[in-house]
C-alpha cells in the first residue's frame, strides 16, 4: 500500500531482506535522517557491512545523521565508531529501532539479541511521520551529548560518589583525567602562590591551555603575585581569542586548597597541609565527588571569590585614577564654537 502500512515479512528464505530494504529506503535521503536505537542498535549497525557503508556514503553526500541511543559500558566502543558519521546523543533506557528519512518516510527494524531481524516496517503516511518526528525532537532536546556520557562511563562518573584520596599520585592522575575530559568548562582555584608554582612544574598550565584550544572555557583564580601574572600573560600572549580567563585574589585565603570543578558535574578539592613542598606530598588529601551538593558548594565558593576579585580590581583602578589626578587645580573654562550662521556657547562650571 503506497499510502499506508507496508510490512515486508519474508524472513525464512531471505535473511538479508530487511537490511537490503532498509538500505534502499535510506539511500533516497538527501537532507537528514533521524535514528533511534535501543542499546543493542550500535552493535547491530556497525557489524552490518552493507548498512554501514551506506551510512558512510550518506554522510559524504552531506546528509545530516542524528542518532539517539542508550550508551552503556558494553556498547561504548561501537558508539565511538558511530560518532564518525552521526551526531550522537544518549537517553537512559530508550526503546525503539527506527529512522525518519527527510521527514517523509518512516522505517523500523525489529532487533533480536543485537541482530537485525527480517521484519521491516515502512510507513509514508504524513500524519504518522509528523507525530514520530515530533516525539523524536522532544527526546533529542532532552538527550545527553554522546561525548559527555562516554566521559561519565570512562571516568566512573555515571553513579554518585564522594571519595577521599590520600595517595598524591592517584590525586594527580584524577586531576589530569578530569582536565582532559572537560567538555565546556573548567574552574580552577589555587589559594597560594606555591600551589600555583607546583601546578606549573607539573605541566597543569599547559593542559589548561590545551583545553582552551579545543574550545573549553577555562577560568583561573590565583593569588595576586607578579611572577604568576607574568607567567599567565606569556601563556596567553599568542592567541588573544583563546585565553585562560584569570582573576587575582588580593586577600590571602585561610585554607591552603586547590579546587577544580569540571562541567559543573564533578569537583576535586585538594587540601595542602605542607605548602613549602615542590610536589603534592603525603600529608595532602583530596575529596573527589560528583554529588550535586558537593559540586555546587565548590562552584559557589569559586564564584564568590571570582566576583570579589573583580570588585577588588575595579576598586584598584578607581584608586589609581583618583591618585593620578589628586592635587591638580581645576579651573572653570568657557568654550566657544563658531558655526556658519550662529554661535553656540557652552559653559562648563
């Protein structure tokens, strides 16, 4: 039926019938295809050579490919492969294996144990497709970007945790993994000059600059120290548009801490008990967490210090301005401007 449900079921003698029919339908796409798979879908698609080759051809033809699936520890490798061609997002427990081609055709497969079954559903009824597209778009807007979800899995952040880390080498490993995993934002607080110097010696500033270069917004709070200012300015000098945004703390903090917040989802707070050492020492301890209340508390403290540093900077500018002009004697002056047919007189009193 050309305007209704077209179910193609000839499984017994043609095991590849479903895949071949699916390829034929999606090959007609010129603008975009939206797919929705359950967690077994990525495995099924990547392992179907004919279908995967067609996906590659569509991508090179300029067709936009969007996919919603459930990204799990088991299918992460396949999802990474699919990200070569798909704009991929994650939804917990999502069901269904279908595609919407150019908002004009709906095609669905039945998956059995991660394998394409021979049953294919093909619908081109306009009202039905509009409904499916509407539902897909709702899911898409609520879905998590694949890179963010994969980072959660690889860093073990997909479950809530609050850990105390006493091994300095483990703390450094966590710190570097966090900075490399950042997607859109890194907030860093060094409460003492020595803590900044240690970070510089360990290459942390270079890692932050790499994050900026890949599009991550990096904000850095450090003590007001001439050497630190010089070092940061040199690191930022080459590319003015890609900078580590920095504020300087004018007043010493009571605690010797290093705090890192990544993407507003995970925090690492390191307490430095011996600030004279050149490296993270055995007396240091860290709290590593993705618990919302803990992360929010660290982020709130950072923002308060950031705002206070900005206010202190403005006050310094005002003070310098008034100092520069203090002692000068100002006189009232009269300015005249002669126009073509009239004279305008401006008095400044």
